[in-house]
């Protein structure tokens, strides 16, 4: 039985998958190859880059017009700035793959002579020159994980390719595709030898174009899910399909991980007569987040980078009038897959949930408030009691706790979310909406209890100057959010950041009726 793949390239025999050649712009790629261009293919991790390159190699080699070879040079990362060791690893990889995929052992036989006779500074260039001179067809070289290389090793590879450019196609590859997480324009490479920063554009100024591999479209997500239905007969109801799309926005690893979790990890659903429901998808999403899968951990690790923080932090606290953010930082964070450029928002709801959870993980573990303190006899959640407790907690501990956060500007919102997460974990979940320029963070707490599902709407705002104006704007905003959530009651939380005010002035609780809705305003 095939299954949804979450590790490594797809294999048609083992995995449900879409045709990689249909995902990439094959027509554009072939056009660039015909023009003998060198170009970039980039996308976030676990988006399908390697699967696409392997598929492209297979396609070109069946056309009988070119010799096409895929190589993965990640192994040379271990050499770090040792260029000689890095070149040895790359040429060994080139020789090994040539023998496996093209049944060509020329490099394998000549590696000893090459490495002995050539300076390591030009060894990769010479290997390609010597090999291409023996081929009867032009070589197309696909180099994966190019940005895994470090410092002078990366600079050397880029410059050696550039220096052989004029020898193509008879004595150098006709076309080379460099593949990595980022566009080459974002490379800021420290040269230990030259004691300076080398930009990718200057080291590789022969780039013709940069192509970005995108996420699945909604129709492709459904097509992938239907592969499972065709093979096993097990169906997804339409709400489940729509929710997988909504949670992932087509991010390939997330789509496959959710589908694998719900179809293969959930024991009840191994009965293929069981229809996959919306509830199953919700539970699968929670399982992925709680297990802190490798993909999600890698994403969270990027949050520590200063370039990432400069973009993500104002999104987290939904800064209403954001300061200028460097275009290069925005594009870098987009290339990592963390944000979408449309509205400068987190790219999908799962990432939007992972980010605050990750940033407050240790905080959640050290907040000693239990769920049952805030649960009524009927099993419902007493949200007013919970927010009152947080109000007291915030007054006593906020300065200490917020100071511990790397993202201090977003500290108050993060602290409340950590507090809620600690209490809600046992019987519910939190859905979050935030983005640059929104001026507020919207939370919806969903709590399961014997009488059904309880929904509590909370809106968070920052107060910098005028309290009454902030409340007025907040009431209008939460009114619209309540309409979308089909609720008549909600909570507006205002974090007062005015330094001159005392805690007695900041702390209050007021109940307002606005457009026939009851809204409790909490000052902190």
C-alpha cells in the first residue's frame, strides 16, 4: 500500500504524489535550457524541490537530446570552510551519481589523477571540463542543496562554475540549475580567506533567472487526497478536505503530514470504511504540533535569527503602523516559507499556531495554573474567572516574564497565549489571527465539554496613548470578529504600555454592550 510521504523525495511506487513535472514550470525550464542558461530553483524546505529535480532528470534523459545529472552536495557542508575537503566531497558525489544514473564511469576512473594534478581551487571546474569533453551530448547539471555549503567552499563552487561558463556546451555543462532554500541574491557569504562578505550575486553573476517552487493549489491538495481514496476506497468528507487546505495553505509537507496522521497514525481510521471527518483533521493537527515534528522544529529554530525576528515580531503583536522593514528581510523570511507577501501574514494557520507556542514553550511549562481551577460543575470553561486570574498574574509577574522573551515587543500577547495554552491544553484549542497593520490579535478559544462546544472570542490590543480611543476602536474590531464567529459575547484585552501609569490605573474590568453584543473589557 502506498502512503503520504513526509521524508525525502517522493517515489511513485511507495507514495501518493502529484506529477512533479506538472508542479514546476516545465515549459519555462526547457526554454532556459535550450538557451544554455544557468538559473536558480528555490523553495522552502520540504516543498518538493528534490522530487522535482529527480523528475526533471528522468524526463530530460528520456528525450535523448541531453545528458542530465542530479547531484546533492549537502555532504560537503561538513567540510565547512575547508575548500579542499569540500571539493573532494563534491567531485566524489559527481562521479558516483554519473555512474549510477548515466552509467558513465569516466570520472570515477580519473578522480585520482584529477585530484592529484589539479589545484583544489579549480578541481570542480576541471572535473566538469574533462568530463563534458568526452560526452556525445550536452550536459545538464542539477545541483541540489547549494546553500548548504559554507563560506569559502560555497564561494569557490560558485566562482568555478562562473569561470567555466564560456566553455559551454562542448566543454562545460550547457545549463546548470542551482537549487536551495533561498534565492542566490540572499546569500551573504563570509569569506575567511578574503576577510569580507561576498554576496551571491557577485560570486555568480551569470544567473539568468530565479524560479520559485510554490505550494500546492487547493485543487492539487484534493487531487492528492483522492489518490488515497482511489487506492483504498477510504473517503474524506468535503469539510475535511477544505480544512486540510485551510490549515496548510498547500504547504506540501504539512498536507502530507496531516493526511498521513489522519489515515495511518489514527488507529480507528485504519478501517478504510471509516470516512475521514473534519474532527479527525483537527485532532491530527494537534497531534503534529504536540509531537513537535522535525519540520516544525526546523521552522521554530529559524525564529532565533535576527532577520526573522525583525519581520515576525511586528506581525505577532499586529503592529498597526509598522516601522520600515528591510525588503531583503521580508523576502528572506518569505523564502523560508514563514510568511506570505500578500498581507505580510504568517503563511498558514499551523505555522501561526506553532510560532507563539514555540516562543513560549518553556513559559507554558512553568506556569502553575490547572485547567480544573477554571471549569464549572457543568464542564464549561469560566472565561471571566480565567482572564481575571491572568490579570492578577500579569500585574505580579509581567515584567519578569516578558523580559525572558526574545520577542519582547510581543511579550504581553505571548504571555497571555502561554497562560491560555497551559490551561486550555487538556480540553480545547486556540485559533489565532494576527498580521502586520491589523492593530489587534484575535483569539478564539474552543472548549469541548459534555453539553457541546464552547467558543470564547478574545481580542488583544496594545495601548500607547489614548485609552478611550483604543477601547472605541477595539469594540468596533471585536464586533466584526464576533459576527464572523457567530458569537454574541466576547472579551477585549488591552495591554497598557504607557510607562507613566500605575498598575492601579492600568488594571480594570468593564462590561460594554455594543451592537447588542456583550463585551467585557479588561485593562492590564
